[in-house]
C-alpha cells in the first residue's frame, strides 16, 4: 500500500514541477513582451500586454501556493511514516544509524 502511494506521489510531484516550469516560462515571456511593448508603443497595446502578464503572474502565484501546500503535506506525511517506523523498529533503526555513523567516520578519517 505505501509503495503504491509513494510512486503515485512521486509521479504527481514530477508533473507539478513540469507545470510549474511551464507557468514560469509563460510569465517570463509575458514580461518580455511587456518590456518590448513599453519600449516601442504606448496606450492600449501596453495595457493589454500588462494585463496578460499580471494574469499569468497571478495564476503562477496561485499554483506556487498550492504546490507549497502539497509539498508541506507530503513532508508531514513522510515525517509521520518515519516516526512510526522508528518506533516500531527501534533496533533496526539503531543498527542502520550505527552503520551510517561508522561509514561517515571512515570517510572523514581518510582525509
């Protein structure tokens, strides 16, 4: 059950990252268009491009907020799963931590 949920969450995380990058690319291109329109023209053309840029920025901010909330929820869930595992398997956790400590000590001792 947990393996399936973890795989599904990883896939949704990748999709979210791709969507976020696409949204930022749109915002950047709209900002560039705004700069070009402001330099060469005035009036309605500038207002239209500025409105489009503001709309794109608002959408990107909303998606960033939603993504931040989702990432926070995933972090809390991962923390809870880790806490449960440590409490259910204290000796295995201690063994893994000791092995990790020995490895880090060995690597740092080689310097």
